[in-house]
C-alpha cells in the first residue's frame, strides 16, 4: 500500500486517525500504542516477511537509547555504544539495500561477463519506488 493509493487515503488513514483521536482522549499511552500497531500494519501491507526484522531493529535501537540515556556510563563507553548503534543501523541498511546489487555486479563482471542482467535498485531509504535498469558490465 502506498501513501497515495485510494486504499490508504479512504480506508487506512481514516481508521487510524479515528482510533488515535478516540484513544487519545482516554490515554496518551493507548494512542501511542495504537499508532505503533498501525505503523506495523502499514509496513506489513508492503512486505510482511520483514516485520520481524523491523521489530528487531526497534528493539536494538531501544536498547541503544536505554544505554545512552538511563545508564550512567562514562564518556568513552557512551561513545562506544553510540558508535555501535549507528554502525548496526548502517550495516542493516547497507545489507538490505545494496547486497543484491553488489552480488549481481560481481557475478556479471567475473562469472559471466558477456550476459547483461537486470536488477532492481531501491530508490531512497524508506519508499517503495523501484527503478528497473539494465546493467551492462564493462
């Protein structure tokens, strides 16, 4: 489901907003939980197989934030935790965004250099717009 689809505009968005404002009158925590569940539902419409990866990423970032905010760490430990958190997020992003492209480039260049193959390159970090392009090895 895309943000500009009719399903999102006339079904998903009104249900989420109505639930948010109704629950927000009773409890701010309930409204935040509702939005978190709606976000997971929206993400699962695109690719439900990666919801566990999203939950693991949320848990990892929560743990990193907990260590940075709640624990009384000295400056070098705080820097180490921050570096590990940013590096972990960039590693996951790099693997899921570029691993297929790099593997295909290496495969085309060294195994079968005369056969061009198509690849799908994800444009942007969090959108679902794909660019289909032909890759011709050097």
